[in-house]
C-alpha cells in the first residue's frame, strides 16, 4: 500500500502527463501557418542529457508570446535552440514553413530572426552607435534608416550615441541590446529574460518597450521570470515544465487558471 506522499506524487505526475497531452493536441490544431513553429524538440548541452523533452511552441505573425515556468524548465534553452546555440537532437524548428533546425546564428539573422541573450548582451568597449552597427554588419548601407527607427523607440540611444556601452546602467544596456537586435529588421525577436536584474521601475519600462516593438509589427517570443507581468502583456503564454509545454492559453486565461496558479504561480497571479 502506497503512502499518502507516494499517492500525491503519482497524482501530480498523472496531472502533468494529462496537461502535456492536452497542450500537444492544442499545439497541433493551432500551429498550422504560424510564423515560427517548434515541434517535439529534444535538445541539451551534454551528451545524453536533454533539457528539452518534446517541447512545442508556435508564434503567429504579430504575436507577443510569453514563456514562463519554474527554474530549470528549459525556457532559455528553448530560445537558444531556436537560435542555433544548443544542439538539437530531434524535432524541428520552422520559419514561415521553411525548416531552420540547427541553422547558425548568422544565417538566422539574415532570415529575420533576432535574439537578445540575458547576459553579456552588449559590447562594453564600443559606443552605442558602434553596438548598433554590429547589428547591421552584413548590410551597413541601411544603417541610417535603421538607426532612426531604433532611436524613435529608444530616444536615449539617439542622443547618447557616442557614449560607451560599458558606462550605461543595466536598463540602458538592455535597450542597446534590443536595439542592436532590431537593426536588421527582424520579423521575430527572441528575448531571454529582458527584465532580469532590473529595478521594478526599469522592468516596467522594458515591458512597455516590448509592447511598442510588437506594435510596429515585430513578433516577439519572450522568456520571463516575472510571470505575472509577462502574462499581463503577452497575447498568448506558455508554461514550460521539465522541458515540455504543460499549458498554453492567453495570458489572462493562464493567470486565472486554477491548475496553473496551484502548480506554477502560487499566489503570484492574485497579487
């Protein structure tokens, strides 16, 4: 006879498996024709050790998609896999119906995929202007046009273009990193923890900027630890657990889903 703890663990695992199956079915019915699509992705850093264990995701044209979940769920690994930075063992990533699984980062940039890592995301010895030039190294003739676009989104970058990035605050660096990723006119932007390490006020500014970028027509797939704020601004959210998609719905629906609150958000969604 199993103990109460054993029965509780078994019930939790059964609930998770049911959630995975439901999320997989929802993905297959909704992902057709998506701008970006990830199907049944297995990936990891070490031989024989997977961080992603059959992960699914899709993002439509113009969508802002948020990805939340507990530490170690595979959120950042998913973005890195999509951007060719992690070894994909099986599964596919497609962009506008074309398979891009395992493509190198420079190839993906030319195809319209931008990526902003969580850390080490600026060149500190270079000026703001030089950082933005690095984002358009393959097409420098468009620099003035794209600089104007980025400076309209982030006015401080335009007025301080000759300042070294290493002298900027954390929030300002994040703006430079996002600006650089926007220079090549991406159709989709992958953001890994854009609010990490920032004060609450600066976090709010980052989320506002994300919405503004999205309003210009750039699709965004964003990983965030600030689950409540992420779900507030995203069109649709994913909850990752153990390298798989456990739940997906609109941000508002996830914030009010009793199972998501109990298993992943706790009292956060009620705050």
